[in-house]
């Protein structure tokens, strides 16, 4: 009985030994080498804050192409329509393929534009310059 009590106390004492141990402080930055440029002291590195800004560019899609008449019908989202005489660039897969000049008439979210330069295909993106 006495030996089992001693074993239990010895075991409890060994467990509490780690509790009292103090953790070492983090080591300071190593001193700079001789001839090395002086480092600027900055605060801790933080992630830069990202700022999202809405794009106000006018963007539409080519809905119909008439190659003989050299005009296209552009489709814009409701509330954003190209103005008459406005010039727009046409893009296909990110590459500029043409240029149009808005002439009208407009109906709902569609408007007609003359093909000034390049070519157009259904699905091309029309963006303001």
C-alpha cells in the first residue's frame, strides 16, 4: 500500500513538473552580417486590404449581325444603354476585332450600330472606349 502511494505521488509530481517550466522567449532577429545593407524595421507583416471598385464601363453583346448591310444589333443590360453616335470597340475572347458606331433605333435593351471597322460575330462583346 505504501509503495503504491509513493508511485502515485511520484507520478503526479512528474506531471506537474512540466506545468512549472517557463517557456523561453522568442529569439530576437539575428544581428546583421558585416557589409550587409541595413534592414528597415517594419511592423509585423499584414495582408493588404483588398478594395473592390465597381466598373462603370458600358458593356453589351452582339445579338445579330448583318454583314451585307454592315450593321449589328447590340444587347445591353436593362438600365445601361449606349447613346447615339457613341463609338464602341468589339472584342472576341479578349482581342479587339472591330469598332461600331451606335446609330439607333433602340427597342427595350437592344440598339442598332453601324460596323465602322473590323468584323463582328454574334456573341462578341461591345465595350466603351
